[in-house]
């Protein structure tokens, strides 16, 4: 039972640093998604996805 309590979905147990990165990525998407330039709009989305993925699975 302890094994199930120590990990979340997909075997991930997010730390505080990981949650901060995910929240900052959400803020980035929220501020850039309505930009008129497509490079800023989709650049923010790509950067947010890459940093969130790395924060969760790269274990830095």
C-alpha cells in the first residue's frame, strides 16, 4: 500500500519544483496564446510543453 501512496498517476510524484515549473508554463501559455503573432502564440505553447515535460520526466 505504501508503494501506491508514494506515486501519482503514471508513476509520477511531483515535487514542489516540478509544480512551480508547471504553473509557470501555464502562465506562459495564458499570456501568449492570444497574441496576434503566430510565432509568439505557438512559441509559448511549445516552450511550455517542453519545459513541463522535462520538469516531470527528466528528474533534474
